[in-house]
């Protein structure tokens, strides 16, 4: 069966690689523009303990918004369902940094994976943890078994210098009272959080607790409850890909999350976690080749939850 | 195992019944207002051929928007993926009959389950079938094994007389060129389609092909391909409950579709199909008790896809 | 002084005529597309009884939305300030047939000069007059001293056959309860009202009561009160040119109203009324040459209210 | 004639004073909440040199947004029509600090009197003047003949500490590239600009150049051209009162500008300038009593431009 998965993914990888890459590298964070656009890797971690990778799966990249799933996990672990008093769980239907819906919904972000929602999650963590940036890092180090993992100052600084729209979002939410701390402090943490770097192997391993009922694969440590894990998976399915979330559910059929660095992580509950990376993005801000690979894999297999 | 399902559902039923029903009956279609608000039934059809029901599961009700899944199925069966040239597959993020997004997206409905999308599906069927109302009815009669099933003139006429917003939607889309036939003809079919009546037992049986890879449970007849079936399930998960779709995925975690008549159908691929009915609706237009029952059932079981 | 006006307008006319006409004829009403695009005329009626015209000022054209000022006048004459219970007096800030704001404002049109507002005015007239189409025609015949003026069936039928967006608007407002009569009847009258034809001379004469405190120039007949006349002028200034209303106030500085037939009427209270016609429209739906002429005239004279 | 004006205004003042003041003091700038809500004053400066005041017309108040007309005037004086490459001249149709339209129009504010537009004006002045805050103050000191006029640090600091929405607006526009300087610097100047304090007498005198073809009443000094003056008046008429601009034009019929401090200035070109102050605001953010007084005055006189 492992060999079966492997050949399906190899076929998907080769097909996606053979396509002309129509995507464009994200340039709005200057530091991201320096990445080699031809990079392409994929790695699968199975719940049975086996794993394998193809291509540049050992090259580190900026996981960007993928980290929002981890900060949400820590927030739920910390204050439980009270998170949902300040953020909704609905797809946004519009661009990932839209202010439109924030205005209609009086400062309540539509979900924790659009920028506004992730900023409110940062605010929650700052309020409830001793030292949110340090504590969040420790949390991810434990999840990933990477004790030296650090924020990338270069990426964080690059985004801080140009992230005017996130400054706008944070202050706009503050004006509705749904940010409790100083916007500058919240944004600093937000930019740090998005600056984490991993390779595909580390990423698929880090997320495997969500395919495993909320427990770490390696030692069974309970990170969150099974029910919380299911709900985070549901959120990834409905909201993980900005305004291409429906398309991803439709074509791939797995819970997942993408980042503008070109990474995507997806998972099949009770089965496996897969991470793919290719820097060039389609018009909706998701990795062009990554989407093609995953679409190919689930179309030609039974690897979808539907 | 069958007994296990049964006791879980009985518990959910009893809990939902014990709650004060905070919902309100839909009154915008006058004929719907005549329903007994205390009705409450549930029925499960399992892929292994067993089935059971509780409460008023043999009382017929107006399935309303639930029929949109069936018309979409027939459209896909008829013209395949070309359906998606005229309708998108994204959650709308706004009220089910909003004109806002239609304006932004130049007459392309966000998905086939909001009214605008279902109206375009009707238009497609009129173009490609000899007699859309008759052929659609024949299609549902076959799916349901109910050879005498008919449109309810009383319901259809009641909605025709008051459905100004649907007239607005259809003409608005026509102004963008995405309705090809006479708006009055398209709307007549649309109101007919929404007027179908079934009971919970019939409804769960009718939808069981979607839990069975696109094939009828009774005789294995292929209605659509396995891949098409998976995609319709994905669409139900992301778009089946208007602007409560994210909430349903989050709390229930199953593909499903609701109607303003108070019916909900949901399914667990390769396992079972469940139909529930209670007429009073929550503020988002979904059955108050139906939602509670399904939430209870999947929270206290492994009956979710996540 | 009369000669002075004349030479200023002649200069404006010649300058506007010398410009390459970058406008485009309105084609969404098929019948309007048959007009000779080179037509260009202007006519001024002064309160002192003198008048003069240049170019094709004796050619009839479809006055279209300009008629909305006359139907508003009749509505105010009929039920007074109660009109404002059902329509607001604010600029819309968006396209003339937008449904966006109608949704936000629960079916209350932003002002009586956008399509939605004019449709509600038609509904008011149908409710309060014996025979709205006939009575409105009689009212305009008296204002214009044109006893044989009639609706153009050709124009009205052409618009009826293609006016899906107006059908959408009318039914959408009906769904909020702000249309009291049958939408089909309201729309018939609306399309008739917009089908009136006049030439520049007739148009400037017809509107001169608004430059004359609400009284007909010829015989002093009181059409509306001085205060009502001032308010209609204010509305023309703030809302007369769709989403170019601010631009017109800014550059021309006179109350006025345009139509997609290429006509514009404007007036300087207590002084004069001017009508100009040239069929090709700028991207905002207002006559390209007409706007240039009026801008030129008020920039090089003291002929603005500011 | 002077006595005539006076008695009309006295009547308006007395009537507005006799009404129950349904307004509410602005509290979002904490310092403004300390004002005595019973204050009510009015002052008229006529072009013929005469003037008079009633009530608390010698009490200073925070003129707030009224200052936006003065910063616009200085921007036009400095770079002329190039201002309009970065700001539009259309009414916004929505709340004064809405981000909705900014998003549709890619960072181009709808007009210079909503917050976003005034912030862009500040940015323009910073770019083109040696020291914008100092130079703007000098400009207003000359206009007002108040050589010791200063910014109110107390008001500016109070707004800086709570003005999250303006921070959001400024950074949002910056994200579209329509702010050229550091957002923090632009906002500092913006808050300073809005902190100016005058009494009704000073305010009506300061604005009288706009009723006088762009020239100071006292010495005929040319501030801007006659044509520029007319256009600023047109802008005040269409955009001076947030989303009550149409209502003000409709009921009062004069160019004017309001501030959340409860001040309003209005003018009749070639005739007079009037300033009124009463701190309690109606739901649209304009002085309740001030609006009533002006409405009364123009309804019972010929003092409207229409």
C-alpha cells in the first residue's frame, strides 16, 4: 500500500512538473521574491509511521499562512471554544485580506485563516500566554521535534516594512474593539509567526497530529482533543485556500492550508499528511504546481474524504 | 453496529426534542406556513441495506432547496463539467439570495446551491433536455423509486405568487447574458423543482447514491461517476447551508443540504445517508432541531468525515 | 446680455464640436442605436422670454432619464413630501442601476433619479392617479405646450424587450415591499415614461418652470411651490448625473439631468434653462460633447450657481 | 437688508433652541466629550462688511473636519488641478470613514472631505511644502487674521490615542500606493489639522473668501482663483456632510461643511458666510441644532442658491 501511495504521488509530481508553470512568485514580501522558482518538492507522512519524499522536499521555505493553523491550535488549546466568541467559522467568499466583510460583521473576522482572523488569534495568544512569541515557538518546536526552529528575522522584517494592509486590518479591528492589545505588538507577533521556515518533510510531520485525532504520531502526546482536531480539519476544508477553498474541496477533497511562500499541507484523517512546495502561485495565491499535484493525486486514487 | 447507530441517533433525537425550539417557520412562501411546527422526524439509510427511522419520518414535507442537489446531478449527468463554465464552486459568504456577489462576478453565481446558481442550472436543463420539468421529474422518480412522485402545484403556485426576489435574480443574471431562455420559463421550472415533497425515509433513500459512489443502492445503476459524486459531496460540504455552511462543516462535519421547509439531508460517503425534518428554522434558515440532532450525533460518535 | 450668452455658448459649441468625439452610442436599448451619432444641438430658454439655438436643436431625440425629473415633479405635486417616505435624497455613489445599495437600504432607493428611484416614483403615480400613463402625458403636454406629444412605442417596446435589469430592480424592490402595484404594470409605465421624445428647444422650454420658481414661463401657472422647485434643483445638482454627479457639479456647477439618449438639461435658477444633445456617451453614460459644451460655457462665464 | 437677515436668523436660532436637542455629543475623541452640550451660537459675515452673531458665538470649539476645506484650499493653491489625480470629486454614498469604496476604487478616495481624502491631502501637503504643519498653520493664521492661532495638543493627542480607524485608512491607502510619505507622519499632521479651534465669528470670517471669489474680504488678497473657489463650493455642496450631503443640499441648499465638534459653516456665493455651533450631533454626525437652524433660515428666505 505504501508503494501504491508512492507511485500515485510520483505520477502526480511528474505530471505537475511537466506542465508549463503558469504561476507567479509572490513579490509583495520582497524577501520572498529571492526564492528559486523551479523548486518543487513533496513529502508524505503516514499514520503508520512510514514516509517518503520526492524532489526538493528537504529544502526549507517560508511556510507563511500555513502557520495560522498552528497558532489557532495553540489558541484552542489555551482557551478552548471561547476563541469563537471573537472569530467566526465561515468561508469569506472574498480576497484573503479584504476589509469589506470586516465592516459588515463589525470587526468579527469570518474565520481564523484569513489575515484578519489570524491577527485576532495573535491578540488572544498575547493576552493569555506569558510571552506569546516565545511560547508559540516552543509549541511548534515540540510539534515538529525541531528544538532549534526559529523565526526568520529577514522574512519578518521584510514583511513588517511593507505590510501596510495588515497594519490597516489590525487597526480597523481595534476600532471595533476586537483587538485588546497594542496593534504594534500584535502585528510584531503576527509577522514573526508567518516567518517560520520548514521543509516539506518537517511540515508534513508537524501537521500529522491533525490526521491522528490530535495526538503526536511519534509519542501519542495529546495536543488537542479528537473533537477539536476534527473541527480544525473542517475549517481547513472550508476556509484553507482563501477564495479558492471551494475549488480545492471540489477538486482535491482534503482539508488543507496554503501559504504565499508556495507551500501547501493537506491531510486525510486517520491516514496521512502530505506537504508540497513550489513557489509560483496561481491567481488565487495558491501554489500552481502544488494544486495540480494534489488534484492529480486525489482524482486518480481513493485518497479523498468524499 | 446498526443498533449502535440507532441508539446514537435516538439520543440525538431526544436531546433535540427536549430543547425549546427557538426556530421560526418560514413564512415567505405562504403555503409553507401551514405546516405543523411540532413535526420532527429522522431516517437513516445505510449502504449495507439496513435502515430505520424515528418520529414523524413518514410525513411528507416540501424538500425545497434540497432538490437543488438533484437538479445539479442531472445537469452534470447531461453536460458534464461544462456546467462549471456558468457557475462557480465557491461558498458565497453571504445570504442565500444576495445580489451583491452576482454583481461583482458579472452574473456568474458563486455555486449551484444558492438560488442564483440553481436558477442557472434550471436554464441549462431547459436548453439541453427535451422537456426539462418532465425529464427532471422522471429522473427523481427513478432515483427515489417513487413512480408517482409529482410537483406540488399548491407549493409552486404559492411561491410563484410571492417569489419577487427570485424573479429579480433571474432577470439580473439574464442582463449579464448567463440565462439563455425566457426568464419566465426558467422560473416556472425553478418553482416546480423546489415544490417536490418527500418524507424522511424517501429522502434519505433518494440521496443514498451520493454515499455510494454515484450508484443507486438498490440495483447498482450508475447515475453519475464516482468522481462526480465526490465533487457533489464536496460542494454540499462547502456550500450546502447558505452562510452557515462553515458552521455545519465545523460542528457536524458531513456533506449535506438544507431546505426552508425544515428538511436536511446529510451523508457519510461509503456509509450512510440521513434525512431529518423539523419545520422551525434558525436565523440562518436551517432547521433548528435538525441542526441540533446532527451536531449531537456526530459529536458523540465517529460519524464525521474529519 | 442675450448676445453675450449667445457668443459664449457658440464658443462652447464650436470647441466641443472640434474635439474628437470619444463617446459611444448607447446600444443596450436597440432602438437607440439607430440614431445619427453626429447630431449636436443646443438651445437656451431665458427667463426674460428670449431664446436661441445652435446646430441640430430642432431634431427630436429620446429624452430617456431626463423624464424622471418630470415624473418626480408630478409625484411631488400629487402627494407632496410623502414621496420621501419611500425614496431617499442622497447621491448613490455607484452605477445608475446598481442593486448593491438597494440591498443595504432595504429597498429604499437612494434618490429618485437612479432607475430604482424612478421606478418607485412610477409606482406612486399609479397608486395616486386615475390613469398614470395618461395623466403623466397630459402633465408633460401642458408643461411643454405640445398638445400632441406621445410616448414612442418603438422605443418603449425596444426597452421592454431587453430591460432585464429594470425587471430585476422592480422585483427586488417589490420583495422589500416598496412597490405596491404589479411589477409588470409599474415597468410598463416606466418604459413609456422614458420613451418621450423632444428636441432641444422643446426640452429647455419644458424645464424652464424649474428656473422660474415652479411657475410656467409663458403664463405663470403654478406647477409646484417655489420651495419644491428649489429642492428638485438641489436633487438635480447632487444626483442628476449618476456617478458623475460630483464631477458635473464640480466642473459645470448647475442643477441638471442627463439621459442615455445623449440629452442633457441644466438650469440657472432665476436666469435660464439650457438643453444640449449629442448621442455619443462618455464612460459614465453622459453625453460626451454635451458635458464638454456645458463645462466650457460655465468655466468661461459667470453662469454657475457657485 | 442686514436687519432682515438678522431677524430671519434670530427666528431660526430661537426655533432650533426651542426644540428638544435629540443629538448626542461625539465621544469617540475623549477630549470632545468634555464640551458643554448646551452651547449654541451662530455668526454671519456678509460680503458687504457687516456681521453679527447670536448666542455663544464667541466661544471657541474644535472645528475638526471643517478644517479639511482649508487644507484642500492650500493643496489646490500649491499644486493646482493635479490634486485630482489622487482624489475623486464624487459623493461617497456611505459613512464618512468607510473602507468599502476605497477597496473598489483602488485607494483613490471618493472626495477630499471624507477622512481618507483628507488624509491624502495631508500627504500631498507634506510632499510639496517645506514643513506642512507649520505652513498650513501660517496659511490659516493669514486667512483668519488670527496670528496666534495654534493646534490644540490636547485634542490632537486625544484623537491620536484612539484614532485606530484613521490609522487603518491611512495604511490601507498606503497599500495601494496613494500615500507617499510615512503613514505615522501623515497621521500626525492629519490629527493636528483637525485640532484647530475657533469660535463662530472667527470661522465665518475665515471662510468668507469662498463667498468672495477666492479673495480675502478684508484686503482683497487673492487666495485662489475664482474658478477654484467655485469648484470648492461645488464640492462642499455635494460632499460636505458625509452621507447627509444630499439631505443638506435638499433642505438647506448651500455649500457647507460640518465637523464632529458640532460646528457647521455654510456660504452663499457673493453674499455671506455663516457659522453655527452646537455640540450634539444627529445620527449622521452633523450638529442637530445647527442643521435645524440652517434649514429654517433658508426655507423662510431666499437665501438658497437654488
